[in-house]
C-alpha cells in the first residue's frame, strides 16, 4: 500500500506543478502584453512630444539670444550714460572741480575708444563725433582756464 500512495502523492504534486506552470505562463503572457502596451504608448507619447521638445528648444535658444542681446545693450547704454555724465561735467568747466573735470575727460576718451572698437553699432559714428567735439570743447575750456589762471597770478 505504500507505493500506490507515493505514486498518488507524486501525481498530485506533478499536477500542482503543471497547474502552477500554466498559471505562471498566463501571468507572463499578460505581463508581456501589458509591457508591450506600455512600450507602444510610450512610443506614441514620445512621437507626440517631439514637436513640443523642438519648440521648447527653439524658445530656449531664443531666450538665450535675447539675454545676450540685452546684456550687450546694457553695456552700450551704460557707455551712453557715462558720456552724458561726462558731458555735464565738461559743460560746467574745470574751474569748480578740476579733478572731476579731468576724470570726465578720461571717461570720454575711454568711451571714444569703446565706440571706435565697436564701429558696427549703428550710432557709433554719431557718438564718436559728439564725444570728439566734447573733447575738443574740454581742451578749449582747459586752455581758457589756464590762461585765466596765468592772467590772475601774473597780474599780481
């Protein structure tokens, strides 16, 4: 009686293993189908997103170009502002504050150098002409101040 019971137990275990393998195969097939569906959906999503990614890249590049342009414009505008401030000091003349006057002349010379090296700017010729005229006026005022000082000190 021992052998038939052992055979029956082996048959039950074999049936259980066979059933488990079939369930495992069904689960594997279902997972493969789900993963295939995910792959298909991800591919479709990637295809749908590609134009958006291209536009985003273009927008990012445009934003970078705008930033570079704004920084360049800021540098140019600061040079215009420095020229305007130097002009105000030069028009007042050297008699009030000679050191500040000479600094204004140095600033103008620096601006002339800046705009001379950047002649591609549309307004550089006009700025250069204006700055050179201011420099000539500054030299003239310095000469006038010098003459005035000579007259004042030689007359006494």
